[in-house]
C-alpha cells in the first residue's frame, strides 16, 4: 500500500492529510484507506460494514472491558504485593473511571467533529503506554498514573463504536447493532476471568499488562488501515460549518433536557453499581462472604460475564422485536433494572448457596441499562449522538468511581482479618446503601416519559 498525502488519483492510496494524523473534519472527496472512495462509502454492503467497521470498533470495546475488569481476579495479588487496604484497592481500580468520566464531554465533541476512527487511534496508543507503565510499576503512585492513562486511552472505545453505528446503520436497527457491539465487551469481561487467572498464575499479573499493551498497539494499526472514514450524506448538511460553539450549545440543550436526566440518573446509579461489582467488588464478596477460593471466584465471575453476554444479546434482540409490536425501549429498561434490583437484594441477604446463580442473574439483568445508548440514539438528532452518549457515559463512570471507592471506604469501617480479605458485615452494609440509592432512582424511571425530543433547540 502506498501512503501519499493529497491522493485520489488511484485505488490503494491513503490520504494522510485527511487520515490518521489529521484533526480536521472529513471533507467531501477526501481519500481514505484502500479503495474506499466517496462513492464506495455510501454503497458498502451491510455485511462489509459489519466486517470493516463494527468488528474493529467492537474489538476496541473488548479491550476496554478487559482493562476495566482485569483487577477483579488479580485483586488479591495486587493487595498482597503492594499491601493495599480495601480503600486503596478501590481507589486504584476506580481511578480508571475518573479519567474515563472526565474525558467524556470533550470526547463527545471531538467524535461528532472529527469522526470515531481518528479519535480511536490516538486514544488506543495512550492506553498502550499506560499498560506498559502498569506492568513496570512498583509503587501505588506510578500504578495510579498508569491506571489513569489506561482509563483515558480506552475512554472512547464504546462511544466511538456507537458513533460509528449511528453513522453506518439505520436508527431502527441500533438496538440490535449496538447489542452486537456490546457483545464484544462481554467477551472482554469473560477473558478477565479464567484466562487472566491462568496467565497470572503462570507468569504473574505484570505479564498480563504486557500482553494487553501489544494487543492495543495492534488494534490501533487495524483501526488506522482497515476502518474507512464515513462520508456524510448531502442531506445531513455541511458539518464544516458546524463550529465549536454549536457543539457546546448542543451540550447545554442535552443537560437541560428532563428526558435525558430521567434516563441518566438511574443509569448512573445502576450502571455504577454494576460496574463496581463486575470490575472489583464481586470477587471480594465471593471470597469474604461466600468463602470461595481464588479459582472459584474466577469460575463464578465467568458465570457473571456469561450472564452479561446472554443479557446483552437476549435483551437486545428482545427489545428489537418488541419495538416492532409497539413496545418502547424504556419498557425493557424498566423491567431489566427491576429484576437486577431483586438479584442485588438476594446478594445483600447473603444467599451464598446460590452465589453462582446470583452472579449469572446480576450479569444478565444488570446489562439492561446498556439499552439506553440505543434509546438516546433514537431520541436525539444524528449530529448529537456522540455528545448525548458521552454525556450519559460520563455520568455512569462518575457513579462507578464514587461507588467503587465508596464501597471500599464503607468496608474499611470493619477491621480486616488479613490476607487481603475483608469483613462480611462491611460488604452487607455497603450493598444495602447502594441498593437504596438505586431504588430511589428506579422510582423516578417509572414515572411517565416522552418518547422523542420536541425542543426547537434539538431539531436538526
């Protein structure tokens, strides 16, 4: 393949002036990877789009979820090697969410302005740097910096994928297409169970992050040279005239919208609790309350993530079908959150004999709030999809940071028995507190909502 700026005279050339290193919006007539010219980009078959767009972006979400949940299995090793308290471990794991959340607002703007492909490439390289630093770290400070870089680097993986889905697929298909993307995340979570535990047992937890760094760089190269840039249709308007002030005016309209907040609050709390337990605290609960060994924890978390996999696919397909017979996505979200709360109450009540089934159930029904991205994508204009999804995502990860750290602080009120374990009473109190918060948000979700935006400021 020949690389040449300003190309367009022959197939197989890549225009670097509009490609990897450019931070200017896509213009009509720009040349992209291989033979994907302006005409081809609007006529690529659905199967080809799935292969060259959805799959590579899906692999990014796989990587993001693997980074997010890898600590749940290696937590005892980290705690023992670095002598971490529950609060320390919660802070180290949740700092990922801080950078992730902080970057969501500018991420939405640059995704809508510059497109998901270019943004993804740069961020993946940052994640690779963080992974290498994590593998080489020997202090809490350096580990925290490394974890922060990882969080920043993968902060755009899901949002870039959802933005690309909104660009390349019809709005009516977003529940199914987004569910396909979410499936890659569940595979990342599955990989963070027995495979990670086995690799850590053979080579130590540091080697895990070396492997992740190599995979991340490889994915950045795939994103650069396989995924085409999307060319806006003429009826979508000239985005070059859509300046930064317009972008932030849209953000203001989103944050002033009651419908957005009615969805966002329950998603922030429920999603935050789900991520907190999937990424960290479910493992210690299984060890401290259910009395599981490390390999049993890995097996139980495998069922947790299998449940999530089944939920992402099953609930996504169900929502797609129910829309065809007149049921809105909000109905499915309500049912899923209600069932998830029931499972969490059983976990708080310490039904330890059903621990594996509760893990699977929490994974299945906890995934229901992932539908809100399709719901928001259908409810807001296309040029705002990146911003509204990242606005929601920011709140989820703020919730995840506060809750994951806060759960650790609550657990630390009870003296630790040592060996990286914590008092079961602390786990129970922490669960009860977060469940009460979720129930309050769930009550608001049950109140009537409108299906579409009507504000003049929201119209295309």
